[in-house]
C-alpha cells in the first residue's frame, strides 16, 4: 500500500516541497547581524536540551532551527547578540504549536524556558513580529521531512538504528553555520550519504553511493554536492568534541541510543 502510494503521489509531493523550499532565503543569514556563528551554536545546543526535556518532537526541533534562521535571513533590520535568546525561545514556542499535539504552553515558555526574563506581553509581541516577518507562512519543509521521504524511497524507514543516525547527524549539522546555509534537501542528502556510510555494514542497508544515485532522480539531489557537503559534515562530527567542548547536550541526549550502533 505504501509503495503504491509513493508511486502514485511521491513525485508530486516531492515537487511540491521543493517548490516551497525554493522560496526560502538562507545564505549568509547572520552576516549583517551582530550574532556570531559560535553563539548560534550554543543556542542550538540549548534547544536540544529544552525540547528533549519537554518531550517535544524531532520535527519541532528542526522547525525551530528553521524559524530562527529564517528570521535573521528575512528581517530587514540589523540585530545584535542580545536578540538571539528571545528569538530562539519564541521560535520554539511557534514551532511546537505548529508541529506538536501537546505544544509548549505560554506559561512554560515564560517560567521554565525563559526563566522569567521575559513578560507575557514581550513573548506575544515577539511572536507576532516573527510571524509578520514570515508573512504567516511556516510551511517550508525541514531536513527531517526530506530524510523521511528519502528513507521511504530507499526502504529503510523502519530501520530504527539508521533513523537514529540520520536524526543525530542532522541535529549535529544544525550546530554548523556553513552547513546550516544549505537548503533542507541538500543537507538531507548529505546526512543520508554520511549516515549510510556509517551504517553500510548493517543487514538490509543500501550502499551509500547506490542510495545517492537513486535519490538523484527521486529527490532532485546533486550527487557531487551531497558528497562534498557530506565530507564537511563528517569532519565536523569527528572534531565536534574538540572544537565545541562545552556543547554537551546533543551527545547526552543520544548517549544510550548511540551505544547500540
């Protein structure tokens, strides 16, 4: 049934989400602001902790990152470092309402996430400002949605270990400013390539090069670019502990599951 549904509607869905993705601006989104890439990485790591603690979905995490980065890409004003905390907090508030059945409540955002640094009025005003910047359009696909589509096409959607590796690598990539400038589909292709390289010896796993070849047609991937960005991701992952020694939340969140791989 699922295979037939993909055959009937898969390409149409893929074309639609690629069209949505093409409307986003993402390149060099921090360059005109006074927010450093390192400070953004710390915010991403904190978001891992917050959203995991409150049992929010992985999709809410990726939507949060997307909204935070879109805000800096699309807002006309030049913003300072002090804006990042509230922007991140409100991005989580919006994303969980958009993605999760049980979202973060306003009182939770103020009391437990924001530690009473913001008032109810400030949070609501910031939410409205961000929605206006987005023109109330939040429907762009995230890297996770692309990975789910790719996994379905490759027949590995039910392989829990591979999905853990994909999600972990995608979240790690969100810490990297260079990788975060890629489109969601480009990043997903690189994550899939690296993830399958890591898991290639597992039973029932497709080979990474064969997978990329298949996804070239189905998901409009550029194989050369996916491999090049995959190398950036792999090098970043290998050096993560050394270059970001204070960012511990991602590995702590996935510590037990990574032991199984």
